[in-house]
């Protein structure tokens, strides 16, 4: 068991949700809870979200969607977009999960299970707008729509959405993606599909660019107070980190203070000498991050058992502040936090 603890402030999460909803309305917030809600605990996050009018969740995989459904009960919509096998498709059926489809063979697989189980799946078709990760190319789109029409006429699926994912790296590329998206939406509507959800943007584009919001925006990072690397600051966004990583001083060793957290707990050793931690007496330079301990510059008041903030909260460096120093993104710092570190929730 690790000595460090990840404190998750659910009241701050609630304020972030409110800020995000105010910003994107009338588009609906789809709260993205993949990777155990960015390592912060999908059950606690989903329960608090649903109590704050979040009625749409994005889980990436079906098993995470099932955890959300078990937490929040029937009603709110859950969207899972990972291409998956028969077993997960049946789980989606059992737990009423919408499926994202960016692959013709996957649509066949879903239809076959629908036929066998006499069920109608809600699906959101994914157009590839340039990321080339997953999604139907615009050249194949008419063919996919024809296939989907047949299945819908047979009562096996209901096409309720068209969606895509964009890079959010340059406005120009995003604009090109949006043009492809609009074309795909128009041809789906011309085919007779009544789309409930057109969704394209994640955190950054949905905040900065109203025309990317459509019916829903898929947001993880900003709801958790993780700003974009090299992007707009927290105070301008009106969202703040909900998670704080804290670790206790385990001993004083000559002229260094030793903290009970290390790279095995998820603190990247490449941050050695590149970061400071925060105690009630000030900030302290990190000398060396080891496997399960970290050495800091000494300070007068330091004593074993005192707690120190490694990142997060209102005043210490944020996950994104640290991420920028090692050329990654804030999400990465959280995702690295070991599952062995206890999550402590404040309401
Ligand atoms: C992770 C993810 C999101 C959320 O992105 P954030 O930047 O965390 O808001 C949205 N859509 C897809 C497809 C994703 O994989």
C-alpha cells in the first residue's frame, strides 16, 4: 500500500460542471468518464454528476459504461465508443448503453446480436474527419448509411447520432474536420435518420468555439479542472483541479527531507529537479524522485508525518503545470497515479 493519497474534491467537481454547462448551453454536456474517470473513481464521479443534472455519459468502453449504469440506475444515456466483441455488445444490451460505431463489420456484429436477442440498439455513427483513428471515411459513408438504413428498417438499430473526434491542435485543421462532419450529418439526415445527437468537440474546442458544440460536447478534462497543456489558464476557464496528490514526510535525512511517494506511485522521475512541492511553510524543490521516495531540499519546520502537496488544489502546481515541463498533458499525470494510492473524497 502506498503512503500517498489522492484527495478528490467533489464540491469543486460540482462547480466545474456548473461552469462547463453554463459555457456550452444549449448543447448538452456528455461527461467523459473513461479510464476510471481519469483515475479519480468512476462511481463517485458519476454519482455526483447525475445529482447535478448530467444526463449523458461517455465511457469509451462498455465495462466502464456498466459501472456507470450500476451507479446511476436507469434513465441517463451512456455512450461507449470502443469497437468491441459479442460479449461486450450483449453487456451493452443488458445495461442500455448507446454504441459508437466507426466500422462496418462492427455494425454487422451489433445487428446480428440485435436479431438474435430481439433488441434494438441505439447507435451513433462515426465519420472520420481526419484523425484516422477509427471512423468511416467520407468515401465509404454513403455505403455505411445504406447498411444502417437496412438494419434500422429491420428494427435492429436506431441511428440516434453522428459524431467524430478532432485533434484540437489547430483551428484550421479543426475547421476542415468540421466541414467533413457537416457533410456527413447532412447526408445522414437526407437518408432519413433523425439525429438526436450530433457531437464533435472535446474540452478545448467546446469552450473556445461555439460552432463546434452542436447537440452535445464530450468533456472530461475541464470538468476535472485539467486545463490543456500550453492552453488557457484555470481562472480564465473558470474550472479548477478537483484532485490533489499528497504525500507524508517519512524522515529527515541529513540536509534532505524524504517524502513517501515515488515513480512507482506514478510521479514521473523525469520531474526530478523540475518541480516544487508545497507545505504549509512554503514551496520546496524536488531533488530526486526515486522508486518509492522523493528527496526534497530541507526546511526548518519539516518533520516526519507532515503532509505535503505534490500537485493539484488551488495553490500548488497543477497536473498540467508539471506535465508541461516534461512535454505531456495533465491527464497523463493523473492516469499515472497508482491504483494502490487511496482515493479520499471530500463532499
Ligand atoms: C477522451 C475523449 C474525450 C474527452 O476529452 P477531454 O479533452 O478530456 O475533454 C472526448 N471524446 C473522445 C472520443 C475521447 O476519447
